[in-house]
C-alpha cells in the first residue's frame, strides 16, 4: 500500500514536471523565421546573380518573376510546416503568420541589400538602362505615344525611384507578399488542440 502511494505520487510528480518543461520550452517562431528567411534570401540572391551574370537582369519576363515567387511560396510554407512538425504537429494561424511574415522580412532585408549592391556597385547604370528599356517598351506598345510624352513619363517615374523609396518599397512588398503566402499556407496547415 505504501509502495502504491509512493508510485502514484512519483508518477504525478513526473507528469507535472514534464508539463512544466513543455511550457518552458515553447518553440520560438523567430528561430524559424530567421533560419528560413536567410535560406530564402540567399536562394533569391543566387538566382538574381545568375540573371546578372547572364546579362538578363534588365528584361524581366516570366522566368524572372515566376522563380522568385515559387521560391517564396516554397520556403515560407516549408518553414511553417517545419514549425508545426517540431511543435507536436500543432500550429495556429497567428503562429503561421508570424513565421511566414518573419521569413519574408528577413529575406526582404537580404534582397534589398543585394539590390543596393547591384545598382550602386555591380551595375551603377542599372536604373538608367532600366528606364531606357521601359521607354522603348512604352513606345512599342503604344504607337500613338510621342517621344516627348514617353520622356515625361520616365522622368516622373525617376522621382519615385530614389534609393530610400526603393528600400522601403522592397521591404513593404516582401512583407505584403509574405503575409498573403503565409495566410494561405497557414489556413491549409493549421492544426490546434481539440477543445
């Protein structure tokens, strides 16, 4: 009888200790945001460098816009999935958003830093060439547009292409895209404890 009481009290003590340990060692969303954000940022920079060395970084087109989107969707959703796996198979929508937006923010910081290096060091005439290509495209797409009007449109665009605006735009765009991707991924992957 005394042994049974000792066994039950010891078992209760172990269960209480395990519950306390589980509460203390909650998984941080910031860890996953940082890890997967760095991976996404480096993958995006690698792809951008590939375009740069192939001298196709001006053209834009389907590949240069589709690949970064696919990378973002893959890394953000995989980060959310890994968090859920390590969190006993559970994740709420708010945790998904924290992980996903965090990944997008870290990746956006890395991508913006690369963009500054590209436009200021690797290819200082990048913006000038980009505007020239945009002007030619405008004239080709709209035969009625005069050269003067095209030049005016380009000059107006240049006012919104200063370095601070490009940095802010890059970060805000990354966060917005990360929010949308992690919202959809979070709705699909979320799993909470039954009430």
